[in-house]
C-alpha cells in the first residue's frame, strides 16, 4: 500500500504533529510505502521531507530543506499538485493536529481531489475541532457534559466586565478557559480569581475568535479510544494523572511528569458507561476511522461527564490513543493498518451514492 503522510501544518500543534508522524513512519517501515509531506507553519508543502529526520536532528518544525528532496510530486515550481498525488498514492494519512488540518480543511481538499484518507470527514472534523459546537451537539443529543459558557473575542474586548461577572455568577472559581478551536492544551489556563481569568481570556483570544469557559470538575481524567466506521468499537479506558495542576501542554510534551494508567482505576459500571458514551459521542458527530474521547469521572458522586472528542489524536507510541488500543489487543503497527482499511472502506462506500 502506498500512503501519503501529511504532517506539520499551520496550527499551534505543529510540533506535536511532527512527533506523531515520525512515530507512524517508523511503525510502518517495510509494511507500507510512505511518502511524507511536511507543511510549514506558513503553509508551504514539502514532499519527501521525513519527519523522522527532523526528530532525530532535534528539530520539531517543518522547514524548507537545504538539500534536494524527492520532488516527484512537484512537476513544476508553481506548487503542489493534488492530481499528481492521486496518481502516486492509495490513500492519505493526515496527521495534522489543530486548526488548518484537524478541522475539516484538509479533509475537504482531499474530498475535492477524490483521494481516500484516514479519519473523520469534513463535518465530523469541524465539529470535533470546535469545542463550542461539539458541546452544543452533545447537549442536543442528551449526552452529559459539564457546565460551560461561550464568548466571542469581540465580546471580550468590548465588554470585559460583563463577561467576568457572568463567569463568576454562573461558573465560579476555579474555572478553565480555552480557545474553542485548539488542541494539545494549547492556550488553556486554569483561573482561580478575577485577575487570572482576565489573563486566561486574553491568552485564549490569541488563538481563536471563540472562547469557551468551563466549570471546574473535581474528577478523574479518563480517556477512551474509538475505532471503526458505522459500527465503532471502544477500547479499554485509561486515566491521566497530571504532573502539574492540570494536564497542560508542558506536562504533556515537555516535562513528561504525567502518568498514564491503563486500565483506568474506575468501577466496571463506570468503564461500561465510558465506553458506551465514547461510541455515542463518535456517532453524534458522524465520525469515522478513529477518535479519542475524554471524560471526567466525578469524585463526589461517580458520575461520568463527557469532556471532548479528538478526531486526530496524538499518535506517538506513548500517546494515549495507540496505548489504549495496544492494551486492548491491537498493537501499534496493526492499528495503522486497520485505520488504512477503514479509510478505503469508507471511501468506496461513499462512492455508492447516485451522482
């Protein structure tokens, strides 16, 4: 099988994407023919640039190479030709985390070009990326979520006092402030008082025009991996024990002080509920291929609350999604092969529609 691995991208999760792609490339060596395609932070596509080489040389950013790379897909200097990509590969694995990749943009481009790809479609990707839309849909579907409020960046800039008073009255402290469209805990803060709330909203506004504030939930952070198309399956749940006050970007990717506990230390009944809700969340956004669904299991009453769904989860060997499937009996290389099969299955099923 010939597969294009697209990584890097223009979001704040660029470096995470490079690490994910390097792990996938290593895992499928000898099993698949892989064409790596890096996307720089300013949106340039670099075919043939290996993420493994970037990681091995200490780089975490896609940059135009100083040496010649395999440019068989660049038949002229004017740019990247998707039509040529369609001739060269069987499918694409977009490992682009965050906006401009995980949000339906690359999926729409590949749909237009008629190229099969791993993961959710345009609508599922857009919903999975936008936490405000995602939570609204979960509520509409009757799925249990924590209390939250959504504000626009312009609202915050025009009426900061009203928004602060609204958060204090409705959610209280501490609370979490996030950009609605971002992952890997980029731009997320925990606010304990009014001054921290102001700083948190300013930070989130640097990353998105839509800001979400969530009530603090005292619970275990539990994650569950989902795999499949129309009949998805859920993995054994795992638990995140943060090394910092919360599971932020630095704790995830730099300090590495957090612990992943598999299986999660929850009851059998809670495990079954997590798995059931994970599949319901997956189906609610009409996802395909893969997703990681995150939960809180509350300490005071044991309730399970849905936090969010990630349609392109981290994919390094130590990331939770592949580790959960490995613990469930599906090793990392076999997981990638299964995702490729699901992508082709979905592509051919979509072609059954009458034109």
